[in-house]
C-alpha cells in the first residue's frame, strides 16, 4: 500500500468475543453494514476506506498506542491495564448486552479473615488484570503477590489464591462461588479510542470524527422513540403539559384548520404511560416510531 493509499485508509479495531455481536449491532444502527465471518479476523464493512481487524479487547489499546490501528473500541479497563497513551473520543455505554458498565471487584471467600485490601498484605491475589490490581494495591500501601489468571478466576479462593480481582456484571458468579466483595476496583464502560498521530492526519481525523458522531447518535436513539399524534387546536396546551419537560415537540398545521400534528422524541419506557394520558387529553392517531440515530 502506498503512502497516499495508507493516508486514505482507516484501520479500525473491532473487539472479538463478548463485545463482538453488540459492536456489529451498534455499527448497523449507525448505518454501517459490518459483516463478521466465523473464521476471518478481517471483517467486511460497506465502506472501502475502512479496513477492519478483529482483535481481543485486552490487546486493542496496545495496537492503537503503537499506531498499528488508527482507532478501535475497547473497554476502559483495558486502557488502564495496558497504560496506553491513546485519545479517548467517546464513552459508548449503551443499553445492550456487554455494552453496559462492568465492575472489577476484589473478592475473597465468605468466612475468610479477609474483609479489606489491608488484610491482604503478603497474600496471593489472582487476576487477569495484573497491572490494574498492582496499582490498586499500591494506592492502599499493600504489598501482595499478584498472579495472572488464565480464566475461572472465581474458583481459585481459598486454595489457589487468597483473593481475586475479577470482572462482574451482576455478581451472580461471585455468589455462586460463595465469594464476598471487598472493594470495587474499577467501573468500566466501552470506549472509542484513537491513535494520536492518526488524529494529526486531517483525512483520518475527519473520518474518525464522523464515525464517532454516528455511533453516538445510534446510542442516543437506543432508548428513545418518536411519538406523533393529531391534536385539536384547543387541546394543544393540555397535550404539551403531558409530554416530558425535556421533550421539544414539533407542532405542524394540517389540512383541517381545527387540528395540528404534534411530534416529539421521548424515552421508550415512558410510552406506555404517555399514550393513555395523551388519548384522554384529546390526541388521536397516536403512532410510535423507532429511531436509528439522534445527532445532538
């Protein structure tokens, strides 16, 4: 690839594993057709100026830091674990599987003498996030042996480790293994990151900024819908009073001078309460429409 071609091509890291399917869904809502094959590590995307590479989130920040990738999606936890020098452009927390907030917690066996990080002086801690754990211990003035865990971390106390630092979304795995939480080490969400040098390239920066705008717009729309209805002119104030305070309704004239069209964006969870109230206040022909993107 020539230098000019490289400057007109964006290398995008797509997270492999638990974030993979939701990332594909996010890009679909943003207007990109991202196709991930079961065997290929190079997903197809319907933009010839983007080259996608499928990589584990744990490694993503390192490759963006080095400039192997121009931009990527990974967790904030792995940014800190890799101590990566990258630009964080967006928090992509969304109400979809694996795109919410996760917690890294320090835990020990129920009934053990460990109730605080201070109790782990000189003890053994198993974790996949060695760097994060070592920094947390240092912040509390504790010296302990931190061992890398290849998986099944929650089953290691009390025989293979005195305590663990592990990721938890619901806490169900911890409870199933009779573990108690000592501390929340970190709360993490998915982030869109970029290489600093890539952002110095005008073409790449604009390409990245436009992509981030669309992704954020898709997330903003994830929990909202459009409500539209016909309203008698003498009932406009009553209808506007019912609609949420943050809504900014659009009022349009209809062919019948006695009626207007009112449309607004609301949170989806509010709809089941709003529609009966709107009907009782005089609204008719109420329709609810899905939204793919909201660009603030």
